[in-house]
C-alpha cells in the first residue's frame, strides 16, 4: 500500500459505498464531548481549545494538528498541518503535529473506509475535511474576540496567529483559547479563496525536520518501558513450514536471555536487550516441519506463468472487437515480460512494542493500518477492539510493508506477550534478514502483449494478458475482486489511457504459489506501466512515428496525461541531440507517462550504456500533475525519492527462490542504488486548481519504462525481464 494499501479510486469507491459507506462531513463535537476523548483529548481544565477531532489550541499559542495518517518520511504531517494552518491563519512556527489514536469514527480514511494510510490518499481524503476543521476553529476564535471586544465578527482580522480589529484590540490564539472553547461549533464555515492562500503552495519547513535531525523524534525503536523485554524470532526458512521441535538450551545459556517461547510463527527469544535476544535466537536448534512448505524455484514459477499466459483469463477490460482487429492486420507486434518479487526494504526494519494486560492491550508502532490491526489484535487476545490502544509513532519508511493485510508482524509481537502471560512489556525486533527472507513481497508477474497495426500504421488492436498473485485475496478489501479480477493486479493495464478502438485485458491469478504478497509502492502500476509504456514505444518505432507524437495523438481525450507529457519533453528538450559519450558508450533518451492514484506523471530519462552493458542513468526530467500543490517541496522530494526507489528495483531488485528458500538477505544481496548511481533529477509541477491528489507513489511507475525506452534508443535492444541484465546489453 500504502505508501500503500491501494485500490484504484473508482473501484475503492464502488466497494466501500456498498460495504462500508463514506462519511464525508468533518466530525465537529462540542467542547464537552472533546474533553471526554481518551488518548487524543486534552486534560479537563487545561484551557486547551479543542473545537474538533483535528485541532487543539493551547493557552501557550501552540496549534496542534492531530494527524490520522502515518508519517513515514513522505511529508504527511507537514501537508496536513499546512491545510489546517492555512484556514486557521496560524503562524507556521506555532504549529505542531501528533498522531491520532485508533478511532474509526473520528479518523476514518474517507477513501479506504478504514483508519489507515495508503494508496497516496492522505491529502486527497483530508483536503476538504481539514479545511473545514481549520476554518471552524478560526470562526470560533473570531466569535470569541468579537464578543470580548464588543465588535461585529466582520471587524475582526486574523493573521499569523493574532486577532486584531481597527480599534487596536489585539489577542493571540492562546489568549482566546478558553473563550473560544465556549463558543458554539459553527454549522457552516466559509473557506478561503485559493488566491488568498499564504501557506499552501509556498515553502514551509517540514514539521518533523528538527526532531529527526536532533534525535528527539520517537520511533518504535526508541520506546522503553519499565521491565520491558526484547524479542527476536526464529522464523522458518521456507514459507508454510512450522516448528516440529526445538532445543533452547544454548539460547538460555547466553547472558541476558530471559525466556524462550514457541509462538504460531516460530520460536521467540526474550532478553534484556536486542543483541542478547538475537544471539539467543541464532543459538536455537529448531527442527522444522516442511510437509506443507513452499518448494518453489523462481524459474519453475515463471515457466508455469508462461503456460497460463497461453490461454484466456478473467476479463478485466474489453473494448470493441479485438478478434476482428487481429484477423488481418498489416503488422502484429508481440512482447512478453517477467517481473520478479520485490521486497519493501524500508530503512527501519519491522518492530513493535506491546504491553498486554488482563483487560487491555497497548501498542506502540509505526502504525499504518489502525482499524485492521486493532480488530486483529482484539481477536487474538480476546478483547473488544476499543480495549486495544495504538500509539502511532514515526516510521522509518514502509512502502506498503507496515500496511499489513494480516497484521502479521504486529500479531507476532502480541503473540509473544501473550505467550509470557503479559508479565512484561515486549519489544519485538526483526533483523533486516528476517523481513527480506520472511516476506511479504510485491508479486512476481508475467505479461504477454500484442498490438495490431493497420496498413496506415495506426494502432487498431491491443491485447494484454497478465499472470500473477492477487494482493487483495485474503485482505479486508477482498470484496473489491470482481469476476475473478483483482483491481490491483491490472491497474495501469485495464486503465490504459490511449485511444485504441479494440482492447482486451485479461488476467490469470494462481492461488497456490505459497509466497506472501502485499502492496508495494504504487502496487500494480509497478509492472503494468512498464509493459504498456515500453510496448507503446515499440509500436511507435514499428509505425515510423516519434514516441512522443504518437502518445500525444492517442491521448487527445486525456488532457492531464498529455499535459505532463508536454511539460516533461519540453523541459528535457526532446529531440535535441545528446552530448557524445566516451568511446564505446552509447547514449539514448526515453519517455513514459502514467497515472496512478489520480496523479499524472511523465518522465524523460537520459542514459548511457557502456561497452560491458552496464547502464548509467544520467538525468531524469519529471513532470507532475497532482492537483493543487499543497507543499511544492514535498512534491519534489517525493518525486525524487520515487525515482531513486524505482531505479533501485530496475537495476538491482529481485527476490528469488530456490527450493522455496529466499536467496537474498541484506543490502549486500538485495541492494538499493548507491549515491553514485543516482541521476540528476528535475521536477516540474503543473499549476492546477483541481483538488489535491497524492505523491507518495505515482512517481515510481514511469521511471523504469522511461529508462528502458532510453536503452532501446541507445542500443536497439528491448529489456523484457527485470532487473536489467548488463550481459544482454553488451556492445
């Protein structure tokens, strides 16, 4: 997901309308109700003005924004705070952000239907909600000032956290906090005209920068509770294996080890510190029952996928008459692609702190899926969901991994606390090898494509068949699967924007592979964009057309796609000759455009292919249309980060299996790009008045096809299997 639990918005809305419904109004309780809130509420009598679920104003002038979305590096806290501060007319230095507690009624993600972060939805689902929250707080402060000064509300001005009038009256937010709390919550508020924005669309420092720089930001690994034990788990070497027996004598002999317990997912070693727990875990002797374990080899899996691709699958899209289009074409192009499993590999490996009581369970976590985790934990320990409290801390990345559809690592931590009868708080820590080898992953996929051209070189037919595991299956969003089609498998393929009269997209979903899969930053678009955008490039070459000109012709009915494409190629000086490389080097330029989560991104890549086939990406020009840009710096940062993330996968990323065992472990065998591999990146943002959409994920999909198209321009060779194999590109 999330940064990603991700469903294409149209499918998500249809599903949730039928199953969960949408609450579109901001929840604005009376001050008396606000004072009774557990966790998020200010103490009674504190003088804090808390007009709604998202805003608190203290007598010290501090404006606290309560974020229902996880901050995991993507800038969510800053973006949400900017929306509130804009409508409130607060001074930016007085703004703080805290994470919301688990509370579906107040903090539901209005696009996902649960409380959670993913699908690049934070700004999109909070935009109207937080504007109203900020405007309501401002209106109550104005009403309090008008009453105190005995002037009409229209005479009161607000700027930078200070209220004034023409008579010289002056008061800060803190001065009026107690009086504002006694004002009625307005039924309607007036929102700012965008032309009057002073924060939105400008540079504001990130609200988390100082804390993350000076070390005061609190991540799960920073949590220490009295008497807390540290746990590291021995997991099976193959998916589906279970513990047959174990000998803990050597583990117990290690200084600092306190206990060894069997849990559903393996054997946990508890100790006074993480290092002792890890040493104890490594000293365990575990016999594994592999009767039902995965025994897959990667190449066997792809061979099976290719066999499935030879027959029709479940139809995801059918336009026109594809059979007729392919009956007598002037030319048919065919291509097949293989995409590997990919790990999330966030900088902060998985961890979770649990304090389990008889009638309560308390969690500290980089919490991404509050509603799902809360319910699953309650089921495990026999409590009601409201008896499970979740403290949302910063997360050092996620890319979808912490949005676990099964709450896997959180439940593992709870199972350890349960196994010791809650006698001590437990901090469970996964080593990087645990997550790399223990899944979940971006699914591996095989794609087969065909294009039919008529005698005038026009693209008249398009077939796209996909084979890969379903992410939605076994998740709380399984109801989004319709007629055998998981929308996350085909997003970007079934939603191809090009005006082709005859299209067929179908899908095979093998359900017996045995490898756990999960949303990974930009989900289905991670593979569909590559297939679509590299194959459309081949069509352009076959038709004797410029790749940009052909795309623009086919995008006449999709102006936002065309808009970012024009901006990117203009800034990249498409068509201008590239500087000559060193002797033996070949240089090329490629382009790709894609929509993900209602955000439109085009990228132009310039590459150098060396004589040995190794690839250097020299420059990437990126154009973004994400609606009204709330924080331009955040948008640029997310685009730059997405390009680096996608380039890591393109050049190095692959999880492979041999006999059911994952062959990668740490950054030595599952490598991100190094700094010297990062290209020069330029990001250009389309000016827009449309409602904001997300930027956590959409910058990922176009990078790989743009680079692959640049490689083809330089060498004449098409890359059909990822990651890139330099041996295939040798001069």
